[in-house]
C-alpha cells in the first residue's frame, strides 16, 4: 500500500528538522546520531533529497543505522524495486504478446535488463560488506545502465511509450542515492559526516 502524500511530507519534515549530533574520534563514522539526523544529512548530499529521505526513512531500522547501514538500505531499496520491476515487466510482456509484438519484445528485454540489475545489486551488497566501495559503485552504475537500456528500447519505435518510465526513473534515482551514500562512506574514514 502506498503512503499518502501527507504521510510522506510529514516524514520528510520530521527527518529534515532533526539536527545531526555526531560523536566521532575522527577515525571512523559517527558513533551516535540523533534519530533521523544521519538520514537527512546523508540525503542532503545526494541529487534526489526527497526520494532519498522517503525511501530510507520508510525502511525498518533506518533511523538507528549508521552510514554503512544507510548504504546497505539504499541497495536493498534498489534491489526490491528491481525485483518488482522484473515481475511487472513479465506480466506486461505476456499481456502485450499478441496485440503489440514490438512492445512485448521491449518488455522482454526489460526483464533481462532488470534481471541483470538484480544480480548487480546483489553483488554490490556483498562488495559493501567487504568495504570494496569502488566495486559497489561500478556494479550500481551498471544497474543504472540496465534501467536506461530498458527505457531506451521503447524510444527506438516512434509513438511507442514505455509503461516502465516512472519505475525506470525511480530506479535510476535510487541507484544514484546508493552511489552517493557509498561515496560518503568511503570518505568517512578520514572525516566525520
């Protein structure tokens, strides 16, 4: 069930109004952060603040998570979205198979692209656990390319519109957020957030 716009707005204001109180010895990420403050601080360093706050704050444990936890949660959000997109694209492909063969073919391609994105995000979560931040970013960037490839397949035929445009756009944003948070995590070993 989708959250009402009012609830999302309230969550946004709650998360953004809490200040960051961090305790750090300078050798690692903050060890204590006020509830929601790290989410707002991390999301403020992404290109998609509202999407970041809404997607992270909606996940269990996010308010108690450290920066590594937020990076992991952002990857989980992307993975769940990619899996759901695979299922949707399969269903749409079956529905369009007889009526619009070209669209069904594009949707089948999207199933393949998002299946690869799922694989890439699984591998990126494993890379995050190993602190292989460059690998995380490479794998997540590849997943972003998969969603872009899905979307562009529809553009090859004039007048054909992708039924996945909004999903592709959201996925791109979530991946961008995961990369931004991973970059913050990568840099947090030399400074506190």
